[in-house]
C-alpha cells in the first residue's frame, strides 16, 4: 500500500487525540511507615578508669601538674585480652572524657608472658589532655609518639576479668607537644573480655592460626 503524506498526517492526528483522551489514574493510599532504624549515636559506657597526673613545663616556661580521670568508652568491650602465642598476651584498654570526639583520651596496651604475670611491658598511645585557661585560652598536652616502659604489680582476675595496675612514663621533649620533659603517672582498672580464635591445622600438623587461650 502506498502511504501518502495525507495518510501519514492523519495517523499522527489520531495518535495525538488518543493520548489526550487518556487520564492519569488516582494515587493509591499511602503505605504504612517502616520500622524505625537503630539509633545512630554510639552509646557511652563506663567501666573502670585510666587516671593519674601529667606534669612538666609548658612551652612558655610555666610548670604544670594536672590530674586526669578518663572513665568512658564507646562501642566494643571495656577492654580486651588477646594472645599471639602461648607466651605472649596483650591487654588493651581505651578511655576518654565526656566526648567521643574530644581531645581528652588515653590508650594502654600491656604485654605479658602469661595471663597472670605481675610484670610486663606497657605502652601509652593517643594520650591527650586539655584544660581551659580562661577566655580564649586553652592548654593542650598531647603525645607526639607512643611511650613504652616496664610495669610491675599487675593483677588479673581470670574469674571476674578485672585487670589493674599502676604506670609511670617519663617523656622526652620530642615525645610531647610542650617540647620539654614530662611525666605521666597513674593507675588503671578495667574488665577484660578474652578473645578466642579457632586453631587450624594443616595435614602435617603445622598450626596456621593460633588459638587465643
């Protein structure tokens, strides 16, 4: 059949009238609200503490001796006990002030040769202390790098998980933001959660993953 211009135009007009005669259907009723999601705020918890004194000399030459007491933690357990080998155990504790993102905080890591050892090596990291000195004035003390020393008098109760001890770190000027020697000393207490992993064996009996005992 030969399609003429007149026939083609007539088809277009018919299509336009057909589309124009169509009517959008009414919207259906709104559905029920979905369940509320979990609160996005990380809950603050309190168990034990990392507390003590930080002392030294500020950059302007003023001596300072300030007390700190960090008790709060956000997410996860109060502290953890992990093991790399049967003779290498690591206790980890982190505490802060009233604000999760605030400057006041401290992290302690204690390494021992057994869970019940009374001595070991302790590392302090992410330590910071701030104090208002009046209008538009603030004192800030922070570690520039980790501090490690030996520790004695450790006590770990395997039944309750309670872990306690005292510490004292002597810092050089390059290790803190004052540029002068400083001392951080105090004590800690926290309930440890022990971490256990599966021990896997190859056909030859060689361990490829250590258990956490």
